[in-house]
C-alpha cells in the first residue's frame, strides 16, 4: 500500500516510529515531514499528505500531531479527504467501515507507538462496507461540491 505520512514537531518521534514500522512491513511510505522537533505549523504537513491522498498518489494517509485534532481539521479542508482522529481500535475500524476515511490522525500526546501501531494496522486493513454507508459518504461529497460552488 502507498502511504503518505507526516507530523508536526510534537508528533515527530511517533511519526518516525510508525514510518519505520510501515516500511518494514513492506508498505511504500512517503514521508512529508517534519524532520525534527523544531516548532513547525501542522497545517503545512496535513496539506501535503491530504493532497497526496486526494490526488491518488497515496492510498492512505497517516498524520501525527500533539492531539491529532489540528491535523484532522486541516486535512479535511482538502476535497476528497476524509480524515479521522482515532484514539481506539473500535474507532479505527469503524471510520474505515462506515466513513471510508482515507487519512488517520493520531494524537502523540495520548498515544505511544505500542498503542498507535495497532490503530494504524486496523485502519489500513479494514475495508469500507459500502451499502447504506456509501449513501452517507456520497452526501459528504455533495456537501463539498455545494461549498465549492458557493465560493466561486
């Protein structure tokens, strides 16, 4: 699987651990930064990953920041991205099954590598159920289109 990954400074250490693990598992991992713990702006990195996923150059995205909230908000501004902050196994599974989320956001402040790894695995290995959920995801896409038309 092609995975785009990024973090801000607060998520750097966890991102590095996840990146190494995903690459060792055989995934094609593209790292979009940051490269250290120097203070940086999370929207810059969320945007890079979100555009990779929306553009079809990555199958899924992984974002890490302090709370995961900022990254998920920023990534969701990109049309075609459905980013979800995930804090437990059930949420990792359901956001794929029900929401067809294509980007996971992880909170480095509350999640260590031992906790994050199974969340990412569940996210990557769970399929979208479709059915009634497809109807709902289509409504999200229509909302994006309506907002886009309003701004032009």
